[in-house]
């Protein structure tokens, strides 16, 4: 590479440009300093965007002693640091804001078909009666395998009611009780099976 190339002269730093920058710079604002103020330093809190102009030596001294929170109490400093986490913007707790006090709860909001049904007029209480009938007639629970086996032991159908189960249980207990059968071993086994079947259905909520 030729040091006297015209391209090299264009990219290298020319001393005359540095000298021109120093001559255009304002005077250092440090008391008693006549050097060019080629370096900026922030003025301080509440004066963002304003700068002092110092020379290199005095800007170093200024930066060592600079305190952004000068004049603030410990509580004010802690508050500033807390607000800085959110960029000094107002925040609310999760799910709480100014409109939440008057807005309906999400669980009370309806949309689509549910909202349409709520607006349908029912002058003859047709839908109300249907709901009342549905509430008055509880749905029969389908028995599980052991529960169906217990009903079979009692000689009952799977759709038997609680009163039917109790009545059948009393009938079989009297029929197969050891005192009524003179100690018949087969009757005792049947008596034990009836009691176990009834206890299972009772725990399952059938009676």
C-alpha cells in the first residue's frame, strides 16, 4: 500500500480537522480553566437534555462526583427506583383497573346463543316450567359394575328407587335371618350377601 495514495489521504485522520474541532468548541465551564470544552456532562436531575462543556480532565473529575439523586431523601430515591422498573408509568394490580368497578364479572357475561335466549320473551312461562320439571325429576345415575351386582343380589332392577331397595332389604333380612332358619348354612351365606349388597348401595347413595 502506498502511503502517499490519494485514497489513503481521504480516510486517515487529519490533524487539521482535530484542531478545527477544538477551536469551534466552547470554553471549558470549569472555574479557572481556559481549555476547550470538547466533552459534554449532564447538568443533573430534572434538567435532562442540558449539558456542561468540560475539557477531558475536568469532565473526569465531574463524573467522579456526579450524583443524580443529590438532594433527595432515601424514601424519594427508593420510590424513584421502584417507578423506574415500569418506566415511570402508572400500573395496576392484575385484574384491577378503573373500569373494573362498574364492568360486570366475566362469569356473569354471556355471548352467542346464551345471550339470545336470555332476551327471548316467555309470556306463558313455557321455559320456566320445563326448568322446574327438570329440577324436580333428578336424573337417574347409571349403576357401576359392583352396584349392579348388588342390585342383582337383592333381586332388583337397575332403575329401582331407594324405597324399593330398603323394602327389599328388610324383606330378605327377615327371610334369611339365622334365627328364622334354624342355623341353615346356606341361609346364613345368603343373609351375609344381602347385608353386604345393601351396605354398598347405601354408601353409593342409592338409598
